[in-house]
C-alpha cells in the first residue's frame, strides 16, 4: 500500500499547528485508515485491551475515558495488556474476526503488532453509575460508523458496510455508562465475556 497524504489532512493539521512529527503522524494515520478498506479491514477509534486471549474494544468520542477504562483493566487484570490505544484495526474473515494493533496508538503510544480474536465492542459514556447493556444491530452499525473513517465513494462505503454487517451479526456490541472506578472494569469484563 502506498501512503500519500490527502490535501484535506494537510489543511486540517496546519490549522492545529502541530509539530512536523505530529503532522507526519496525523497524515500517515489518516492515509492508512483510508487505505486499508480495500483490503477488507477497517479501523475503529477505540482502546483495545487483551485479556485471556481475547480483545475487548472500548470506543466513543475523544475524552470519553477509553484509555482510562482500559487502564482499569490493566490494574484489575494484571495479565491483560493494551493491543492499541487509539486505532486498532478490525479484520472480519469467514471463520474469525480479529483485532490488530497498529503503529497509530495516540498519545500513549501503547500498541502491540499482533492480531487477537475479537470478543466484544463497548461504546462508553461517562456516568455516575456503572451500567452496561447490549445494543441492537441497527444501533451497533450507527455507533461503528460514527467512530471510523467513512469512504467518500460508493465502492469503499459498500465494502465498509459489508464488513460492519459481519461485525454486528457475529460480535456482541454494548453501550456502557461508567465511573472511573475498578468496578467498571469488572462489570464490563463479566458482561462482555458472557458470564
């Protein structure tokens, strides 16, 4: 795959006045996220934690607490680790769905270059109590679309929607309101694992 910055990416990063390294990171990250769709993969703006051989992805708008939540998992479950803290890739195949680390891991730079079976996806909201619930396939599709790159052409968008249909029909997807307490990680794990 050839990575070439889109003029829109260039304009966007200039407005934020990033350093040259940050500018390169943003442009390469955006080009990568666009470029993987023809290869049957897409990224999700999420923090991905691995525990007991499965990947659990926590997504939502910036500032929701994705990294904070997966850090709670690392404290609660010492054998867990972060697969990627900003842009994990999801690869739906015929007999499995895997989450992959990428070099684009946001501010924490926590990432591992490997694929792990995807166990569940949870969209976080800040709240005063810990509560998690499964969402419908339609809601799951809308949440996924709001947290990834959406191609501007019909072919790319159709590929993305085909991949997402596989995800919403084969993977459990949740929404969760949560606090910053350890109980949030425990509740998410128990529900998403299936206990």
